[in-house]
């Protein structure tokens, strides 16, 4: 499974590199697109859950790194108002 790194910019200008064990993130986020914080949270959580399940289907266990990334994003999302925006800077 090809791992994928997606880089985002939070509403306060902070940038963060995030990990996905699968390219499924491409189905949920687009480079250059702005997302409301609440929409970004939903999209990233769904993508990371699907990625973790793909790992589970292939190897018999969920990807704990995907689950940890989702938890880290959930913590970060709580710092912002739902209507603020997150930008997807890159996916590689």
C-alpha cells in the first residue's frame, strides 16, 4: 500500500504534514482546495478510517498510524471555529 503525505495549512497559518497509509486521501481532499474546518474534519476522518480498514483487510490489523493521525487532527480541529478554513497544500 503506498503511503501518502498530505500537507495542510490551518486557519492560523500553521502548516502540518499528515500521514495516510493509503492513497485513498486523494478521494477526499484536493490540492489547492479550501475546506471549512468541520468539513475537513469529516473528510480526513473518513479517509483515514478507510485507509486503516484497507490495511486491516490486507494485513489483518488496522493501521495504528492512521488512527493516531485522525486523533491528532481531531485535537487540532477543536482549536478552530467550524466555519474557518483549512487548505490542502499538497498530497504526495
